[in-house]
C-alpha cells in the first residue's frame, strides 16, 4: 500500500508543472475578458475606434494559443518519452542483475558444491550475501523468480536450509503458489507480497513484516509467525492450524474462513480483524485483544482458551 501511494504521488508531481501552466493560461484569459469588458480601449466590447469586437480578439487569442498548445504538447511528449525510457532502462537493469545472480549462483552450485557445503563454508556465506543484495535491487516479479530458483535448486527447502532468508527484502514479491515450506524467513520484509496459495508449512516467519500481504488459501500449517506484523493482511481461507501467532499484530486482517485450530494466539492483537467463519477450536487466545462480537462470528470455538483464560465448551 505504501509503495502504491508513493508511486501515485510521483506521477502527480510529474504532471504538476503542466497543470499549473494550463491553469495560469486559463486564469489569464478569464481576467483578460473581464478587464476587456470594463474598458473601452481594449476593444472587447466593440466601443473603440478600431471597431474590433470580442470575436476578433478571441480569434487573435486562438492564433496565439497555437504555439502555446504545441509547446505544451511537446513538453508532455518529451516527458512521457523520458518516462518510458527510464522504465525500459530500469527493466533492463533488473533483468541484467537477475541473470548475473543466476549465473554466479549456478557457478557456486556446480563448481563450489554449494548444496553440500557446511554452515561455515565461504561458498554458503557468499550465496546468502548475493541473494540478500540482489533482492533489494529487483522488482516484485523478479524477486519471485529468485525464490523460485532457490526452491528449485534445493537451497531453501524444509529438508536442508542452505540459504537463510532472514531479513530478506521481499516487499511486493510475486510468489503465487510458491513452495516455501520450511524456509527461514524470520524478520523478512513481505509487505504487499502476493503469497496466495503458497506453501509455507513449518516456515519460520517470526518477526516478519507482512503488512497488507496476500495469503489467501496459503498453507501455513505449523508455521512460526510470532510477533509478526500482519496489519491488514489477507488470510481468508488460509490454513494456520497449529501455527505460532503469539504476540502477532493482526489489526484489521482478513481472517474469514481461516483455519486456526490449535493455533497459538496468546497476546495477539486481533483488533478489527474479520473472524467470520473461522475455525478457532483448541486455539489459545490467552490475553489476546479480541472482542466477544468478533468471536461470535467464528464458526468453531470448541475447547478454545478464551482471552480471560477460561475454556470454551
């Protein structure tokens, strides 16, 4: 959301000068007409020796407006062309950075046996640094390509984590249906990321920023989401059974139809979260910020530990 607002404001600023110039011309024309009707010497009202009427002056104004319109059109076209050129240059830079990353990582995999490296080996350290660095430089779609490459290469799987993505910049990343089961994404930045249908079972996401992230129908079974920032996140129909959401911030999150059975929500902030149709059976809500009205909308509350410590029948 923040990135979209920033982009919108940049577009407004780019056209602000053109808008101001047009506004000044319009205001000037209106002022000229008003003044012209007040004084005979302007000729606007036809009461002057030249006999010129308002129509005559408007024709003259139209002739003068042509070069102004041409200048404004040229300025707009030049600005638009510059924007397209900048966009193309950035896209080329992103593609070059992605290809360079894949080439270097392929070298580490084949020549330096990255998959079989130990925790303290240089190849593994280089791979992590290169990964975190390139993620900061790429656009949303190519960030998803990096994660797909790592997953397909067996570097972030649940069986053996070769590369830890702790603190990675994955804001806005396109990760539809990605298999990130068991990945270490603790303290990662995933605001506005698209993770609909992603597989994140047993993933470590503790302390991650998932503000406005899209996680509808995602599988987060047993995932660690403790102390995560999930303001406004979209988690409808997601599977969070057995997940650790203790002290997580879920203000305004969409949890409609979500499976939270057996989840740890102790101390979680669920203010304004939509719990309609949610399964909260056997979940722990000790000390959670949630209203009775919100819980009334849940589908199942069997054996749930309520915020006051009591057990729901």
